[in-house]
């Protein structure tokens, strides 16, 4: 067994909410829980008792809970959690109403805005009244075309308070990207910003808003919030109303409308890179209970914490972040490019606000290291106790970077799940060590396993990440999928009755997890399955390589590995650098991992949430169409992969 990079002290472990839960289970249920593995096994084997305990421990605010905890426990899909419960999501996020800060919003222009819990409640009350007066009822959709600001949080909470359904995307989406999403769900109200800033450039979205509003069937109101300007002109958007005018009413209290546990709360979207995005519907109760479990138990979040996640409103980590209000925590929001106005902006904010839990992407941490940033030396990060990373596999070298250059005494939690479940299958664990390159644990109450192609569990080998039993944050289904066929085909067609997530993964001897990439992007040269993350980890060790993307090219009767690299400005891929990349891969993996071709490109295609899109490149290389270029942040980059002579021999 390898040595850990970090492990919590006995005193730290004893003081966690997870340890407290273990003591309660031992006292009330007679279980013997020696470590996290015992706790996880108990939570899966006693799922109804486990989730019932969490409901009580988290003091869920509800009109009623009722019985049973789980209906049709063997049906997946089809199981129903807390079928008699009635609650309101927003009630649980707005129960703290004092003068302590609830939201601190920053942007790349250097602006800072703060709302207390009391001020947040009053803002939500006014918007909820305005929406109600506008005819918004339970089940109606309210859409947000919004930056990651306090306005987005207010709008979501006001929507949820009425039992309506919130759906958002960031304002960098183009017209067709917005229509592909919101056009499917027919919102009654659209709340949108007049613009946003990216890498120092202000981008006015008002003409796009007018076009979007005209194209959305059933849209009754368009509310425009000021983000670029304090008082934007709305002359070019017929029928639009300004945010401040819309909220101009005397409401002081919120008439929270309780709904069933599985009432729709959010509609999130798949990336849309293989066709029109799937509209994934998530429940109020399942989202609330799952997020509270992940935040309080796996992150040890409390009202004393200041929680930050670098995200946009088009990524599910925004939804996850906002639930931090249910624990009474202060949320720090940031809108803009992570390296604007300079590369240290997020670490300055972490110092200024005393951020205790700093969430970001694996790509951001790798970029910080490439930039030579040493946040622990240059900033006072005394308050920081946890760093969370998701979006892609966190490389072994990034683990080293965090403990060397950020802070040597903190919980580094590489987490993994996704839009599909608006939560995680694998997370951090405050009572376990951190091992280099590993996600610490499978989530409590989540019967996560790794299967081979025949549905047999694997240990120490790579296979399909699955969940074999129901969990509360499973989607209600897909929008406009009345018979559930698309939902079933997306997750349950591979192994009947078992959720197949589409990740290529491995359970380690330390009982951690390694994600080797997406299953549909797995390479198969000579019949040997290779996760793309295995190659990326080696390539990005090489000085001068900023990032890379790998595909399998059909070649003869086999598949050969093709690697595209983006280099630092001014560098050219010559034989020496190409040989260094190959030698690094060969020395640390196997000869089958070594690419047949390595090509330099100026850019790599990515989704609007920053994830590299291997399938789109594979399609271009094979002369196949990319069905939805609007889902990409930089669709023009695909032209770099067309008709490459190096791929013909």
C-alpha cells in the first residue's frame, strides 16, 4: 500500500460531522463501525435507515416527512424516496436570516458585492412576489441566462420558493445553444443579464436577448439585470423590464409552497456535443438531501465556513455550490476568466474572504502549476482547510502541486459525478488519508462499483463505473420523454437495472477510486482498453506542453493512438520534443500507450464548462459530422483537425 500524501489527525477526525454520525449509528443501531469502509457498507446495506438518519440530522424543514422512506426499493429506475414528504427547497436554503454574509460576489472587473442572509431573504421575497404576480406557478419553468452573480442565486431561490423549475446557462452561450436548451422547456419567464466580461473584454448580450426572446415559444416576461451597466438601456429589447423595476414591490416575507419530495427543481443539460442536449430533470428533495450529505459529511461544511467554487451557471457545480446556504455557510461567487485580470485573482479572493473550502477544476490547478504560481507563499491561506477538484481527472502531479505550493495541511478532494446526478459518486473523506492520484472514497449511501463487460465486479482493474442500487438524486427523468425510453437508454441499457455512468474507472487497493476517462473515449489499440487520462497525465508532465487531447483513429483493421498537443507560446513541436513525449509515456505506462502520431495544434475544442471534447475531434478526423457545434465554446477550433496530411500515412 502506498504512503499517503496527507492524513487527518485523530483530533480532527473525532471533531468531524462524519465521526459524529458514526457514533450515533453505533449507539442507536448497534453497528460496529471501525472506519469509513464500515460506515460506507452500513449506509448501502441499510439505505432506508441511513437516509432517514440524515433527514433528522440535517433537520430538513418540511411540512411532513411521512413513511415509507423508500418505495419500490428494487426498481431502478422507478424507486421513489420519501413518497409522502412535502417540502420546499428554498425554505431549507433561507432558514438563516441574520446579518452575517450569505453571498459575496466578485467579478474580473474587481467589483465586490455582499448580501447578508437577511438581505438575501428580502431580495428573494420581492422577486418571488413579482414572479407570482406574473402568473408563475408550481411546475412552470423560469430560465436564467445569467453570470455567476448574486442575481442568479436570488432568481433560483425565488423560483424554487413557488415550486417552479429553474434552469440556467451562462451568457457566453450563443443564440442556437440557448435555443437548443431553453427552447425544449418553454420557460414562462427569462431572467437575463445585459452582458458579461471575459478576459477583460465587455460583451453586450442585449441584441442576442432580443433574438432569444422572439424565438422562445410561450415566453411571457423577459427581466434584464444590470451586469455590464448600472442602468442598461432596454430600448432594443421590446417588452423587456429592468431587474430593479421588476422587484419594485413591498414584499417582506416569502410564501413558500411545499411540494412532493420528487417535485422538479432543476433542469440541467448534457453537453450536447453529440446532438441536441438532453434536458435532465432533478428533484427538490433528492438534490437537497444528496448535497447536504456531500457538503456536511464529505466536506464537513458548517455555518462557520466560507465556500467557493469556480464555476458558471451552466455547470452543475453552481447548483451544488448554492446548496451551501442550507448549512448556513457564506458563499463566494466569481464571474469571469479564472486568470483575469491576472493569474492570481482567485487566490487573492481566497485570502481576502478567508475562504475555507476552495473548489475548482483539475484544469485550473494544472494551469496554476504551469504558470509557476505558489499561492501558499504569496497569499495568506491560513483559513483554507480543503481544496475540491472536479471536471476531469486530477493528475498525480497536481496532487503534488497542491501539497507543495498551496498548503501542506488540507484535505484535497478530487470528486467525480456529474450533471446526470447533480452530485457525486466519489468524493473527499475527512476521516481518511489522501493518496496521490486517487479519489478518496465512494459516496455514502451510493452503491458504487466497477464492472467488467459481463457485469462482474472488478478490483484493481479498469472497467465501467456503475451504481447498483437507487439513490435520492437520480433524475426524475428527461424533459419531453414521457415513456422514459431516452432516460432508460442513457443509463440502464448496458446493465439492466443498474446505473452505468459512462466513466472508465478503477477501485484501488486503498479503497479509493481512479477515473481513467469517459468510457466512450476509451482507446482500444490492439484490443487493449486505454483511458485517455492515463496518457494526459504523462504528456502534461513535459515542459512546454500546456494541454493535450487524444483519440483513437481507425487504421486498417485496428485503432492507432493520435495525440494533439497545445504548446506554450512560441514553441514548435520538433523531433526532440516529440521524442521526449513518447519516452515519458513509454517509461510510465506501456508501449501501447505511445501515440502513433503526435501533432501540434493552436487550440483544442472544449465545452462551455471547459471540458475537452474528444468525440468531436474523433468525428472530424474520421470525416463524420459534429452534430452540435453550438455546444462548444470554441467551435472554430475543429477546423484545425480537418484534412491533416499526417493522418493519412
